[in-house]
C-alpha cells in the first residue's frame, strides 16, 4: 500500500532516525539561481533509508531525482535542511555512484577499471587482485579480464561499472539509471546480476529509474516523486520476498496490481511535467 504525502511527512520528519538507519534526510530543499531567478528543485524532502535497504526512486523527468542523489554523493550542496549519511566503518568509502552513461576509463583494461577504487585506497596488490577477480567473475567477464572498453558492448561496459562499484566496498551505492541506456535483453540480465550480488552483500542502495517494472523487481521500497519542484508523493512497500526470481515476480497477480497502483500515482505527475515542458 502507498503511504500518502501527509502520512509520510509526519512519520519521516518526526523521527530522528534509529540505530539501523543509514541515510536520514530532514526538511531538505535545493534551489538554483538561473538568470537571476530562483528555481526550486527539491522541496521539503523527508526520507530515512535503513542500513541494507534497497530504495528505488521514480518520478517524471526534471523532478530532482538526480539532484537528490548528487547531494547524497556530496557532489552538490543542499540549500536548506539536513542530510546525515552514517559512516560506520571508516576503513571503507561511504558511497559510490554509478551513472547511466558508461563511466569506465577507456585507457584501462577491465581489470584495471575494476581495481581503480581499491588502488586509490591503497589496498595491497594481492588482496586487490583477489577482490577484482571475484567481482569480474560475478559479472561474467572473466574472459575479458585484459580487454579494453572499446572491445566491449554497452552492456559489458555497464557490468564493469557494477563490478567496480561493488569491489570498492562502499557502505552506500547510489545508482542513477544505470541500465537506462541498455537494450531490454541486457537490462534484464543486469537486473538479475545486481539482485544476485546485492543479495550476497546487502549494501544500502538508492536506485533511480524511470521504469516502474524495474523498481518493483529490484527494490524493497519505492519512493514516488512529484513533478517539478520535486517533492515526495508516496512511499510504496514492495511485498515480494527475497531472494527474488525476476520472471516469477512478473507472472503474479500481485505484480500487476502493484504496477497499476504506482502508475496511478505517477500518471498525473508525468502529465503535469509534460504540460510544463510545453508551456501549457
């Protein structure tokens, strides 16, 4: 069932966050100045993400999803409110961001790309090689260990990005439509890869997607955002148990009902965003 905006604001804003919470956002606003005018990107965001939770974020284009993720990553500053990212193990990076576009280094082999974060952290070579081999095998690229990105398909490059993110062992994974540019077959394969690796390590994940289907298949909870300026419209809990088999989920009546209820929440926001884009 969806939680309404009024209910979630009362519940989220009134909580200081429990011991098992990883990300705590309170009354967060983000504004930009464009040609002398103030533009509100995010308005009164209240959000708590539990340690090990997989949160999907959906909303119309331009609603501030990526801006929120970039604030969590420390790439942008919020204008008001508070953001707490609880760093429990200082020997590990707090977060790692995976983008939609391929973010692999073209001059590095698959092995060196996956090892990059570990090398920056000074992880000893023997340990680094073991970690890199483990994750390259996990994403099915062992035969391409020494290949360069120009020798890989788009889906394979995104597997490298995924392996590098997990290999670096961050406490939080921030993923901005990482499979959005892929064809449907590669997208399905990588969803399965992500579910499999996540089930073994259970990182805290914030995952932006435009696909309602993808949010249901992957997440524990879905955050639905309004059209610009971005606010939280609802939280929807995903009822499917883990570990999940993607095709079995899609074949259940519960899946269809959930798709319908999330689209009902999104539809008016998508239409409003389109009207605003067209100046109507």
